[in-house]
C-alpha cells in the first residue's frame, strides 16, 4: 500500500482525493487519541488503498514516502580492513588483535 505525507494541512475528507480509503500509519501530535504511533512529520503519514497520480499529489499537496521499515533483529556489522577473519568458529568469540 502506498504512503504519503500531507505537506500543508492535515489529512481529511476535503484535503484528499474523493473516494480513496486511508488511515494514519504515523499520527500527528495534535490528535488527542492517536490511531497510530506519533510521527516526526507535522501532519503525519497516511496509507491509501491505491497509488495516487502525480496530479492528485500536486493538487492535494501530498508527498510520497517510503513505508515505515519493519524492525529487525539484525545488527549492523562493521568490517575493519585486515580483520575480515571473523569470529572463531569453535567459540563464537572474535578479536581485532
């Protein structure tokens, strides 16, 4: 499902194209009972039931955004040049020395 951020005003019946179904995936701070996690964007992020055209985005001041990423349990791994050996297969322990 596509995600958009309203740039100038909150999402609502008069500020979105007619007939689309939508909901917040990130809610703005001014909603008293937030239906989704709080957003860092002033008017939140919405998810729509279809892709909007470039004309609809321009008319209603909507900017496409990537959907929120799912959390993963994968950490970031850094490789120090010359130390690509990795952890000891027997102990699982590694060392930079």
